C-alpha cells in the first residue's frame, strides 16, 4: 500500500492486551513515532518486533509532524503510538493526524485498549450517555463548573495526589452522587472502588490512591422536582400500558421514594 499513517493503541498496563493487528502494523511500518522510545521498546522487545523508532511527543510534535508527513508522501508507512492507550486521547498525535489528513494521505486507526472505556464499563454506572473530558481542570472554579453542569456519566483522568480534593468538591456539590475510583487498570494492583461522593471523599481524605487513576462520576442526583417528574412519566406509561392507576402509583412510589397519593393526584389532574 502507499504511504499512510497507522494509529496503533498500546496496552494501558498489561502488555498482553496488545492486539495482533497492532503488532503486525508495528512490524510492517517503516518508522514508529512514539511518545517515549524507551517505553515503546519494552513492548516491542516483548514480542520480538524490530522497528525503527522516532520520538514524537507533546513538545516536538509541531516540528516532527511535517517530517513524518513528508516521509508518508514518499511512500513510507508511519505507525503512531503513545505510551499507553489510544494516541490523541489525552496524548500526542492530533497534530500529525491533522497534517496527514490535510495532505490527503490515508489514515488507518486500529482498535485497542482504552483506559476511559475500561473504566466506564468497570464502574457499573450508566453508559448510555457519557462524556470523557481528559484530565480534570486544575482551577477549582473550572472544576466546580464541570462537576455541577454534567447530567450524564463523566469519565476523567486525575492525578492521584489531587483525588482527595476532587472528591471533597464533588461531595460538597452532591454528596449522594455515585462515584467510582479506578486505579491501575489491567495492572497487578488494579482496584475499583465504588460509593457516593461523600463516602469516597471520606475514604481517600488522608490516603490518596497510588498509581494511575480514572474517575467515573455517575449522573448527578435528581432534585425532588426532577424525581417527581420522572415518577409521573413512569406512572403514565404504566397506565397507558393497561395498569390500574392506584396500583401503578404504589409501584412507582416504591421505586422512586415519591408519594403514591401525590403521583395519583398529579396523574388524574393532568388527564
């Protein structure tokens, strides 16, 4: 095939998580652009892959990208990797990919490990509506705004030493909000800790987690008005499906904590 860019995700911890397609791409590439040549060499040596490496990281990517694009234009295949996970996702690579696209060069993205996706699934929190925000803001005012305004599940990277303060702020905003701290995913000391924001703030207050951390915050707790609206909508659906109004109101009240009488009155007054 002609010159092109191949984006290759690498293991986020356990080296056995690398895919066969990624290994084949690394073997076949004319050059591998990597965030840290020493870390990439560990992976390549594990699988006996001989490849020419060139450094490509945050502080040299604007200088290095035109050089790599020129090589691809001459017919070479460039494989792009980061230290862990999918390049571009809170890692270098965006400048190179944009340059390749602008030059009309083919770009192939291989699937593979992702700390964000792994944490989302491991959390057990609702995956239907979620957002990954990379590393959380350092400024407290920005962090408060982010944590206060998110309606769906939020996935973010966080420095271990900042986890206690972040959890304290999350608990201050919404003590009951479900939170999961995922630590050292896929590694020997992997740990997934679940609880409310208040519970986890207490747990980690004097003992910050060690290693790489992904925080997952569930949807913010519904206000009393929101809970009542959702309960009424659920009641309407049950009644429309043939349920007796008073019996259905009791069922919904038991699930939501709302008053069965208030749900029934709201239903009858709205019909």
